[in-house]
C-alpha cells in the first residue's frame, strides 16, 4: 500500500514539476495572464521562449519520473500478446481454409449441374 502511495505521489510530483516553468513565468510577471485569452501582442516572445524551455523540460521530467518509478520498483511492460502461430500451424490453417473453399465451390458447381439437368 505504501508503494502505491509513493507511485501516486511521484506522478503528482512529476505533474507539478511539468507545470513549474509556466507557473514561474506567470508568477514573475513575465507573462500577463490576460494575454492567454486574447491575441498575443508584444508578449509573444515569452511564448516562444516558454515553448523552447518546455521542449527540453518535459522530456527531462519524464526521464526523472521513469527513474523514480524504477527506484520504487514499478516497471511498466506492455501487455502480453498472443504467441504467433508457427509456420507449420499457419500452413495447416491455410490448407484447411483452402479445403473448405474448394468444397464450397464444388457444392456450388454441383448445384448448377443439377439445375441444368432438371430443366
């Protein structure tokens, strides 16, 4: 239970760290929050710098989160997929489908011949 709480805490911490550049930008007054709703005027340079910072900041945050998860013993792995059939199994399945298709075709041809014979 403690480990789950630590994992949730690490996730929350990563989200807080991810939002830190924007929070600092607004808190220091570099970005007026009224600009966010209207057209970007003279404060547009701040958005460009913020985008560049986030281009480096977010991958670094993800790497840190993965490191924390690893230290907490939480290892993500993809779901197990079904085992791929062997070559022999694929060949047998294809042969079975071809057999069924052949039987169906033969049945249709027999029905056509029967109809011709009946008329």
